[in-house]
C-alpha cells in the first residue's frame, strides 16, 4: 500500500493500470504474461471485475482439513490434498540449517489440531522453527499470542546481544519502555484503519496521550526516537531518516501489539 491509500485501493489501481498495458502489448500476438500474488483479502479486492475462473489459483495451507475447506473437490487429486506438507517443509528446513530433521517435530504433532494454526501457516511455522531451540524463550509456545511474545523477547535479546556494540540507541530503552512505545505505535496505526501510519499521526498520537516522554527522555526528538525504534522491529520506515510513513511488515504483528 502507498501513503494516503489503503492496500485494497492501491491494489485495484495497480490492476486497473496493468490490464490496459497488457492488452496493448499483446495486441498482435502474446508477448507478456503477468502473475499477481497477494493475500486472499487483498486479491479479492483487486479482482472485483469479471475474471475467468481459470485465471485464479488459491494457495492452500500446509495442512488441508476437509471440514474447513468444503468447496474443494476432494474427489479430484485427493492424494495431494491428504498430504501433510509440514513434514516436507521441516525436512527442507533441516537441510538448510544442516541438521537432520525427519519432519514436523513430535512435540508439535502431539498437540492436535488446535496447534495447527501455528504450523499450517508459512510465516508462523517459520517463526516457530526459529524459536524452537531457544531455551531462554520461557513459556511454552502454544498459541499465536505466545509465539509473538516469544518473538518479541527474541528481538529484544538480539538488540542487547552480548557481542553487539552498545552504541545502538534502542538499547537505551528498558524492555517495558520498548514494548510500550511499539504498542502505542500499533494503536496509532490501528486508528488509521491500516497497518501504515504517518509520522505526523504518530507525533499527534503520542502528544495527545501524553506519552512522548517515553522517547524524549532518551532521544533528542520524537522523530529520532521513532526512527530508532521502528528500524529495530518488523516495521518498514519509508523515506530514510526523515521518513513520512511507516508500515508494519505483517498485519498480525500490529494486531498482536
């Protein structure tokens, strides 16, 4: 999404611009094919115009449950649909980190279908793999909020890594301050009904809620503090040091905060 527009609006504008370009380029004979990919909600918003059914491909999760996907023609290709691709993913992950992993770890298999919410989604499954062997993570990861809590702690530990030079400005903040600042940034983004928020909206939010001292006691200006904190988390500042808009790289991080 772009500053000043929602993600769905930007997607529609892009598709509306792309289609005439393809028609023009392919007028005499096919020269160019375009493949557009996105999250289901964003994709649905961008395909409101008539489309041929065969032009759409829906990517399924690593595990497909019949009761959750009643629209799938299970009699066609059921062998593929019955496969648990998490085992394949974990074997590939094991090869990538040069460890022998035969499939989805047994401690995760034992937790049943309620735990599938973590392991059947690519991003969550990957975060779970990153955190699996970290003894300092504390509480058992058994839900999406618990996973994000552990991920948040992991980010904080990386900021305060024993071999990292203590010149990082974010290291001035206590864990409680760091968490509260990110929470307020997430609330400001939530108020915009998007995962992106402008610097002016952040400053207005912090001043309105009398929490600017969280940053100004450690940084010369609010802008400097915002840039330091946002550069350390799953947020993408835009425009360099004097960014105008920042965006949470994954919507659920904002929702968790």
